[in-house]
C-alpha cells in the first residue's frame, strides 16, 4: 500500500463538513476589523494573540473565540471573513464546504441576524464565482444557552430557508446534553432543515446516542467517544451516519494528548464513515490539508485510506446525489492518476 506525501494530500479533492466560520478569523484580519470598527481588543500584537492560543480545554478556547468575534460588526466584516476562508480552502483543493455559523454569538451583542447571514451568503456566491468552490450554510445553536434562545433563533432563520441548509448544535458540551434541544430540532425538521450536532467531543458516548435517537441528526460532529461503546460503533456502522472528525482541534483542546491516539482509523476500520475537517483553523494551527497531513502521519494512513476519507467527505455532504457522484469520480480519477 502506498504512503501519501504532502503533495498527494495537497492535490487530493476534498470536502469540508465541520468548519466554524467565526473560527477562521486570523489574527491579521482581527486587527484589521478592530481598527476599521474602532473596537478595542485586549491584544497588542499578532504574536500576543498567537501566544494566547494555548487552551486547557474547550471552555478555555471558547472564551477567546467569543471575545475575538466582537470585531465582527458589519455585513462587510462577515463577507471578508467568509471570502478569506473560501479562498484558502479552494487553494487546498476543497471543492465544497458546509459552513457553520453561530448567529447567537452576534445577535446577543446587538448585531442583526440579517447582517450576519447576508455578509456570509454574498461571500459564498462570490467564492463560487472567483474560486470555483461551492458551499452550504449550517446555522448552529449555542448549547450553553437555553432552548428558548435557540427557538427564537430558529424563528429568525425561517425567512432564510433558501439559504440555510441545516441546523447544528455547538459550543460547551458538558452539562448540555442533546435532549435539552429536542423541541428545537423537531421544529427545525418540520421546517425542512437537515440536522447535525456536536457530540462526543468532550461529552460522553451517551451524548452521541442522544443526538442520534432524540435529535435524529444526519451527521455527528466529532464523535470521538463512540470508540468507548461497542453498541454505538455497531449503530454508526450499520446506519452509515457520518462523523466529521477534527484531529488538530482534538489535540489543541486536549481531547487527546497525542495524535497517535486519535480514534479515526480505529473507527474507520469498524466500518464507520469518518471524515477529516479543520473545525476552527485560525485557532488550532491548521486548515484542512494540515489536518490530513498530521493525522496521516500520526496514524500511518495509506493513500487508499485517505482517498476513502475524501470520498466519504463528499458522500456525507448535503450535495445532491448527482453532485456527490461527480465529486467522488474526481477523487477516483485523482487516485488512478498515480499522483504521489
């Protein structure tokens, strides 16, 4: 079996399914927006910002993440943030991205829902025109806020059903089980939204069961703790519900202490549909290719295994069957071409 090199990974067609657009806010853009909007931030230099990116856990990261987001004020800011990500992703051979955004992070500080989504969506349209990358939008509820806040956010999203493909669940997992949002997800599904949820990152395998059985999600975001539960492994394998895994995020947030211990390959060998994604790349030291490279090296993945992960990413997406088929064929053509 062939071993991949960096050039192979860089050229491999792929899809990104677990990406928080607020988590792509690079320090350079943060300072630009802070100056443009006359927002005071607690950092004096890019170097100081990067030094702060040492987290003991998920909450430590979230504290910095939410503070940094306060520089996002106007539609132009959300446009600039999103187009920068799409340009970067396209350069890493991402053909399609399904982008999370957290409206409550912004509406709770007085930014209009329309400001957020219009800026992001205009960039998505321009990203396809300029860089050839297609994208879909997933609106996430902050699970450390109450379900009433999530329902209000869902009401605001109704008029954007033609723009928003799915709803998700993110932020602090511990103490905020999926069942807290049962009513919200039922309402979202009645409106025609697809559903995903973060589960089993810091939370236990029971949270993955809850996301599957109570929230009826189409995908599990992260899903690391599935490895602890044989019955859950069987459930995921048989159902085909994909996991959108984020290796560098897991390392940076101390979910694992060594990439060699990452469960991705073990779960893949059990027949689970696993994908590789970057989560919050500006904060975790790498975009999607850096994640592929790091996990391939740590787990000694083969060209064939990486090719399968790339095909999984398209098949696990919310693209149409025809679009999935065309994208998977591009991966297969790339593998056949013998690019090393």
